[in-house]
C-alpha cells in the first residue's frame, strides 16, 4: 500500500518524539477506529470537552445519606480498617493521611476496599496537587475503578488538554465527559456516580451496563453504556462482570488526595434477579405469586367473623397477582352478602353507607375490567342499581 505525505504532515509526525508520546499519546497508540467506533482509543482528533463553570461545593449535599456505607470518613482508622494494598492482597496500604484526606504515595500501588459491592450510587471527592507539574496525562493522574474494572478517570485537566477519552471524568478509553467542570488544582472535586454492571446470560448481553457521573454538580456522563471492563490503549471488550468487586483507587505516580467516600447499594437489574426494569415472564410470575401470598397472609390476620368485609379487599387485591378459584369464590360471596345487606336497609340508614358502597363498586369494576371477575357479576349489577337509585354519583 502506498502512503503519500505532504511536507507539513511529515514534519508534524517527526515532531512527535517517543518522549512526547508518554504524556500526550501517539496517534499510533490505542486501538484504531472500527465499524462502530469512529475514533481510535485515546484519539487526539476527538473533540475536547467544553468548559463549564462548576457549582460551589455544598458540604451538606455531600454528606452520606441514611443507609449509606461510609468507605472513608477522613480518619486514619477508616483508611486502615476499610482499605488495603491491591498488589499484595490483605496488606496495609502505604497511602498516607494528610489533612483529613488519604493521599497516594507514588510508587506504592493501587489501593482497594476490603468490602466488595456491585450496582451502586457512589460519592467520592478528590484533589490534584496544588503544585502543577507535568502535562496531559502526567498531571494529577489517578482513577476510580468501579468493581476494580471500570475506570472513571481522575486527572488535573484545569487548563491542561489531553486525549478526550482520557479526560477527567471520562469513562477511560470509552467516553469523554460532556463537559470540563473542574475546579483549580488543589481544590477538591466532588463526583457522584451511578453504576450498573452489564448483565449476561448464556453468553449473551441481556442488559448493557450504564454509568452516570456528576462532577461538581454538572452532568458529565449521561447513562454512558458499558460493554465490559475498561482498559488502557485497548477498546472495551464486551463481556460479563462478577456480581461484586472492590472499589480501587489508582497510583499513577501523582500524590492525588481523596476524601468523603461512601456508597449506597442499588437494586440489581431485573435480568440479574432484581426488580429494576422489565423481568422475564418466569421471574415476574414468581414475584406476583410471592406478593399474592403476602396479601393473603395479611388478610388472614384481618379476618373477623363479625365483620365479613374485614379481609375482603386484601383478598380481592391478591387475585390480580395470582388467580385462585377458592379465593375468588369467597370474594364473590362476600360482595354478594354485603350488597344484600344494603338492599335490606331502610332508606334513612342507607345514606351512611354511601362512601363504602361506592368504593366497593369501583373495586368490583376494576376486577371485572381486568377479567378477575365476570363482567355480569350479579353483586356488581345490584350495587350499580342502588347507587343510581340514591343518586350518589351526582356531583355537588
């Protein structure tokens, strides 16, 4: 294959020395474009994120909500009890405490949480060094690795361009941030991340993973799809992930600081056995059966021979979760008995039953509409006649 270079192009390529590649990234660096990705991995031709001024730091909004699991609270005790060295498992980390934050000791290696978790809402705050050194990927570099597999980039990009998919708050090597909302070096950046891992069944992806990120109050990743783990120089490969994994923080040779790290576990996606989104028919049927059983157990507690309607509504409600002929018969008999008791009341006593009669009528109509009971259910027809004769549907 013949390759033709213009003089300017040839000179610009000569200017890209191996030394400069280390910080800026060579155009012959990451995986090339393919059928579904128009840019190479770490492609300098990809547009830089636009600058957006961040919101002021709000300490109140950054506090862990009720139910959150605090991974780092600014104390040495939380660093030693909840974190460990990654490369030599179960060994204490060599990262240090500094002014209420944990600081990376360059060359000491990644650290990870002792606890493992999956889908989550994660809050983390980080600060690059006050003293600005290096450029592009060589300045204030670290990373937040969800489940140890998906990197949300940490980098000082305040007046410091780099390849777009390696920008701060990028899903590294996958998706640049929508905006550059960073504060100056030395100030803490506040990130809120929502993460769902991809779900595979029988080797097929049944639900992609997603990640959403806010940086300093600005949306920077909007449900970015995850095909699989991220990597350096290589395109993300579709594939399953474990159900849980540790949170990892990267040692990239810069003394980046972290503080106020907590997470809330999120329900699993429906294909993984959770209830977040449409389920398979089998899973939905099993869940409906479970709900029906709970409703019938509740009805059993409410049952009272002196008040035949006491358990009626819970039993009726259970029928549209799971059909049961014996319970349907009881519901129809109880409704028929109630309507018969209304018909036997003198007119002056009937008015006191207006609201409960109309409520029962609406319930019976709902059950008929969804074919739980027959459309010509006698009790429903008789109740309609009573309500019409008393003009109870007339609006005041």
